[in-house]
C-alpha cells in the first residue's frame, strides 16, 4: 500500500506512550505522532539518552507536546512505578517498541533471561498495568513491535529463560514469537471491547539494535561491520517506523494483524507470520506463565 507518514490522521487530543523512544524506530514513531498533534511520552531507560531525544524532538517539531518518563523494562519495579505514576489517565496508544537483540546472555533485575524479560515480559507487564488507562481512553490501541526473525523458532514453554542452552539469535527469535503470541491472546481477550491489539515488524531497518551486542562485548570490529551492513542494506529508521505508525493510526487496522514490508524493506502492508504464532493453546499457556512470572492480571472480560 502507498501509505506514508503524510497519511497519519490528526491526533490532537490523543495521548501515546512509546517505549524505547530515545533512538531508532521509537524516536521516529514518537516524532511523527507528535507532528500530527498527539501528546507523546518517551518512555526510556536512560535519563541522558532520553533527554537528548526529547531535546531533538522539540527542535524538529517545536509545537510538539512531548515529555520524558523513565522506564526500565528489565526491572518490574520500574514498570510498576511508571504505571503507578500514570494512574488511570486515558491512554490512547501504547507502542511496545523497546527491545534487545542477540545480546550475550544476562538476566534482568528479576532474574529473567534478558531478551525474554525485556522484549516480552516487560511489555506484558506494562500493558497489563496500563490496561485500565487504555480502556478509559476509548478506542485505544496496543502496537507491539516483533520481527521477521520470529521465524527462527517457537517459544519453549519449558525453558523460557534459556537455562538449558543459550543461543543468542534463537533467544531473540523466540522473544519476537512471544510478542506475536502476546498480541494474538490480547486480541482474543479484548474481543467485544474497543481495545485493539496489533503487531508489526520493520523489516531490515537501521534500528540501532544491530550494534547492541558489539557494544556490550566491546568489539569494535563487530560494531564497524554492523554499521556497514546497516549503511549498505538497511532501510532508514523513517522507513522502518512506517509499519508501526500505520498500525497505530490508520483506519481499518484489524485485531491481531501483522503489518510490515513485504520483504526486508518496502512499504507497509499485511505480511506472513509463522503458524505457531497463531496457536491458541500456546498463546494461552504463555499468557498464564507470564502472569505467574510478573504477578500481573489483566482486567479484561475475555480473561477466562
């Protein structure tokens, strides 16, 4: 479809939260939402990087209504604090964008494998704690950023924390499958309400995630190779953010839809997904385990 940021409707009066908005796709998403009049909250782990992003956004969109709030998705106490400060104020759009990609094995503050803990559990907890605010908005949307690399494999319910064997790309792919299973089950539970859950992927875009592992390993050669690959092959963040902006704002977006470029790059549209991301039984089991691990229950009528 020939959809671009110019097609984003007027968003005045609407409030949005974008996780990981300090750079890459998250920053572009926040900036374009603000450009169309939405109040935007940049939910970032780092005060320094978040403040830098906010300053840049206000320079690029002087009329923007934007603010920074700290959020560490790798620490459930931080997630609870963020949601507690938010309260029940209406929230029209939650973009679950932040994430880790193919990093060396580590654990979150709560002891979860970091990619599963941040990419899935952190966003599962955040969405659940903000569910009341989303319901209060009327016609709210939850857009979760997955990846084509979900095709690497299904979640392993018996080893979600990759304790038996850790392979970084497999762990990343499984966390992105978890994003899709989360969206699938959230859409089922929200049926009959006006809350819309959708998922997206950016294709191969210069998100900054490609540099994470090299920086954590302090491997300058690997970082240079990743930068070169991004420069030669990846779409710019402005293009990579289009599926997110489409799912977040376009009319007619379907529950549990998966939007992305048809190949590694291109315009947003419906995109194939692995059949295991539509498995009702696995989605329900992952949801149940996620509730047990985070201690968070969703106030939705379809919870049974």
